[in-house]
């Protein structure tokens, strides 16, 4: 039996090899990628890139953009590089094995048009039995405050920062972004219609004073178990999360 699967994202536009046990990219990666509307020649940095799902989905959606990923774990970096080759993206996606807080010279601060992240979201005392999954999902020696602060240093003037995290951490996230970003859009993600949102996307712009907006959000699954039209357009077709799609 193989220890890996090869999974389709964005309706097969991206293929991702990942371990059966341990960290596995989910629909969160697609949602995050679909919140990025980068134009040709813009640059994108994916912080905590893991196996490369977000970076590759952004590259697939946004032609002629250059995408860089930064990842701490060497095994994840090796898998991300394999996935880059699998998708023929060697000329557009690069991965650096580095701690996000070290600010390597190859990733100059303040130089990216977009910085995106799906940071560790499980608190210190909640441990996974799988080492890679544990590090990928748990706040270990880097707090959310440090993580966000490091991400913001990479964002250029008028650039955008996008992250996805647990909805119950929204107050903390907004407090960490206060005074640092404007034009903040908050996008609730409802896994199922009629239930509380468990995830939230936050998008903000550097050097902007535009007010905060609470977006209508996205329902992934209707109450009858079928996928909503907007979810289908975003998750399968790669439409922008901010396009208005009826349900």
C-alpha cells in the first residue's frame, strides 16, 4: 500500500501529492488561493506553504504571476518541490526552507504585492499523533502575533495580506491588524448552511485607510447536502472568492 495519495484541487487544475497520514491540504487552501486576485507580473508570498497547495492554486488561477513559498520543515519543502514539478510550475513557483521570522535576503521585506497564509491554528496543548501534522497545525514556538507580524513585514506598500483561520480567533486577529492595514474584508466560511462559521478569511491592504467590510461570506454546503453554486464556482472553477455568485 502506498503512503501517499495524489489529489485534485480546483477541479483538476492542480494535482497534489500528499501523505495519507499526517498533514493534508484541505479546502481551506483553495479558499485562500481564491481570495488572491493577483494581476500579471505581481508577486505573491505564501507563508507556511506546506506541500505547496496554496502556492500552486494561486499560480493556476493567476497567469504570469510569480509565487514564492516559505516553509520551515524540510520534508514539507521536498514534497512541495515535487508537487511543483508534478504541475510543471518550476518557472513560476519557488520554495524556500526557512523560518518565517528570519527574513532571508532572498525574500526582501516589503517587496510582495500579496502575502497569504494559513497559519498554525491549534493551541499548544492540543497535540496530533503525526509529527508533521502537529507542527503544521499547532502554534509551537511561534505565536499568532509573531506569525502575523512577520507576514506583514513582507507586504509592500499598497500590497495585500490574506489569511484564513478559525472564526473564534477573529477578535485576536483584528486586534493584531489594527492600525497596520486598511480596507479589511472579513469573509465568514460556513461549512454547512444554518450553522455557525468555523473559518474566516481576512484580507487587508497596507497603507490604506478604507473602512472594514463584513462580506456576505460563502456557504460551502446547503442544508440538503449539495454544494452551493458559489462554492462550486470557487472550489472547482477557481472563481474569485469576492465575485458575487447566486445560490
